[in-house]
C-alpha cells in the first residue's frame, strides 16, 4: 500500500485574543502506510491567519494512540508522529511507547479514531 497522504484538518472554531489565534478542529487520517518521522499535517489553511509556525498544538484521540506534532519548515509541512505500545512478553513490565512502524498499514483504530486538535498561532492581520 502507498504511504498515507496524511491528515486533513477541519476547523470547527477559531478566535483571536491578545495577538493569538486559537483554533479548535478535528483531524481525519487517510488510509495507507505510516512513514517514519510522521505523517503530514498541513496547517496552511486560509482560516489560519498566521505566517508563523504554531506556538502550541495539542492532539488527542480516543483509541489509545499518542499523537505528537513536530514543526516543519512552514505551515504546510509539519508532521504528526504516532506512537503506541509495541507488543512484548508478559515479563517486560511497563515499556515506553514507540513510534508506529515504517511502511506498516494504518489500522482501522487509527484511521477511524476521533482526533481533536487545539492550536495557537501568532495572529497576523
């Protein structure tokens, strides 16, 4: 299968206060394979009125995956790294989360996850 085209952002709400634009939205993940170092999350929407990289992004899902945003060189090419717990033997105790494996098909628990996003940007008129 081809690498996933990444996330699609739907902006549900936005406000500007004290020079900061806050954005709330949801993310949809296209089917495909995972790519090491994350899948693209383009933030270059006409609704985001900033030319600067985000000040903060929080991404949360309901199906147990951990989503972490990593800045790109512009709003168009930031990445979301997805982590989960890799199966291990029962005697391993608690183990840290690891990045989803490269070139592995995204499971339905990921592509069907209800993923919410909060972000803050420096506001540019």
